[in-house]
C-alpha cells in the first residue's frame, strides 16, 4: 500500500513539469526583412527635382486609344507638359475643372506648355467627356494609375486626387500640388505668368548686350 501511494505522488509531480516545458517553447521571431521590404515605395518627385523621363509612370493612352508615355508627350511639346488630374470624367467638379482649362487654353499654352487631362477612366468615358465638353486638348487614360501614382496624386487604396503636375523639357518638376478646379488652373496661370516674365527679362538682357 505504501509503494502504491509513492508511485501516484511521483506521477502527479511529473505532469506539471511536462506542461511547463510546453509553455516555455520560444515563439518564432519575425523576419526583419519583411518590415524593410514594405518601405520600398517609389519616391514622389517634388518641385525643382529632375526626373528621369525614360519609363517614368509607365505606358498610358490617349482617349482615342493611342499608346504614349510622359517622355513622348514632353518630347513632342515646345517647353513642357501640364497634367491636371481628375477623379472621374463627366462629374460636376471634373467638368468644371476641364472646362476651365479649355476656356483658358490659349493663355495657358502661350509659353509652349502642352496641356493634358489625366484620369483612370476608360478611353470610352474620356472620349465622351472630351466630345461633350468640346475640350481643346487630349485626355489621357491611366487605367492602372501608374503615372497618377508616380506623380503622387493616387489615393490609397484606389482613386485619383484632383491636382496638377508640370514638368519641363529637361525633366525638371515646375509644379506639383493637389487642389480644386479653380486652384489647379490658377497654379498653372501663375507659372505661365512667371515664365513669360522671365522670357521678357532674358530678351531685354540680350538686347542690352
């Protein structure tokens, strides 16, 4: 009888020791590289930055379905490109913005800038928008938002921020900001006025020489 009691006592002592061993098993450590890899997002260019236009923003297309890129648009321009972004074609705010750029098109292109509307809309939606509003410039379709994202005007996880981006022939960023319909046009007008003033000063300097 004594031996039986001793064996039971030994068994009851060993059980919690086994359970404790299970609890003390170390948890796997998180991999440090997992956190680092999440910070590899593309840097958004700021005003006065020089960007490499080759491949910048990927391939897009005009509302008539022609494949193009920011580099090609800049190469085809006289002094640079204005991209104004809008969330959705044919909505009130976007219509106002597009019509303001239409109504001020002659003045805004007076220093050689080429104007384009940019959105993630389909070619069909943008063609309807352009035709209905009689827009005097092409609309660019960026269905994957690669260019919209590259210039920092893509919402997360989806959508487009209304804004404007201007780059010159050398790839220098002249303007990049978000804003309402009036604000985006006003920003480009100020840039054009500044450019015209600088051209006049350069002309006066050359004449003086």
